[in-house]
C-alpha cells in the first residue's frame, strides 16, 4: 500500500513533500528531469507517520543508492502551482532540509544518476551555483532565497 501523503479533491492535489539541499562550496546539488524545462531540488513525498528528516534520507537513498545525513532544517514553502507533468493545480507543503554525503568523495562527482531511471535518460543530479540557478528555470524560485539566506525561512509561493 502506498501511504504517501497526497490526496486529490475536485481539481486540486494536496502534496506533502521534502526537498534536499546538499552544498558543495558555492554549488548545490540539483535535479534535472529531461522531460521538463526546469530544475528543482532532489526530494520526495513524506509517508504517513514518517518524519520529514527520515523522508529526505529515504528518498535520496531510493533514488541514488547513496547515503546522506541530516544537518539542519532550513525552510518551509507553502507552494501553489500547476504541474508541468499532469497540468493539475497543487497545494504543496514543502519542507527543506540541508543534508550531507556520508562519503565525502561524492562531492567530486560531476553527475549522479537516478537509479530508478534504468536507462539514465530522464533524471540526473548535477552541481550548479546559485548564480547559475538564478539565470535558469529553477522551481520554486523561493528556494534560492532560503538557500542563500542560510536562516530558517517560511514562504508562501504562488506561481
């Protein structure tokens, strides 16, 4: 049984999601899905009864096979948007955590592949600077403010 915290009502979807920030000097690890025209942070949906810190660690392990450790909570975004995948309207609670690799050699990797993408053609993780992300299609944009400010932030974002 899938117990992800997500439900649909009328034309809206409610989603409880965690985003992961992994810093590498002036860069952060971002997720690129070749089926869309934007970047975002790695992460995934919380399961009923699961702490968001555990969600972050579990989701990254499921997607990459790699181990990470929790550092700190860095923000919350109440996010309202229309999905580029299914064109549905979303009301999302997004908890943002900073984590770090257990294996420090992984900071040297240019690309990390999503192991759930068997052909390695859709999902990859790459290092980009905040400056580069500001000049790209990064979603939600408010994440950049949270990452840059380095203080706990709470935003309401409407796209």
